């Protein structure tokens, strides 16, 4: 809880407090499930409708698959700024978008 408090004091936001707050589907989950859509479908079948499902994607094809499967949040993982811009255009407000990896003071301005 102290770490979560430090994030808030530092001006950040905690989007979850533990594994019980939301589903986060990462690349290893996608591999085991047999794809993004299958992973999202399995998650939806096993959590209440009030739990958000976030999926980590590494390509524009992954963005499209996550959108088709109705992910609530799409995390753009290790994409270059140009690909991220294209991904945000594809999402077009249909899901929340997060960015992860490869972001620094120089790349965030692009």
C-alpha cells in the first residue's frame, strides 16, 4: 500500500491494486490460450462483467484482434512511436489505450 500511495503522491494513478482488480493478458497467456481472441474469451467466461480485461499487444494485427474481441484496455507493448500513432488511430476510442516499453524523454515527444 505504501508503494501505491507513493505513486499517487508523485502525481500518478494506480489502475489496479492487485490481481483481483482487473485481468491483464500478457504474451505468455496469449500463447497458452492460442491467440488474443481466445485469451479474452476465456477471461470473459471466468470473471464478472464488471471486471475490465486488458490485453498486451505487440503489433497492429494484435490491436485489431483485441478490438474484435472487445478488450476494454489495449496495452501497446514495445512499439515505436509511429506504430503507436497508427494503433491509436485504429482503436479510435473503442478501448482505452496504454503504452509500455521503449518510452523515454525523447520518444514521448514524437
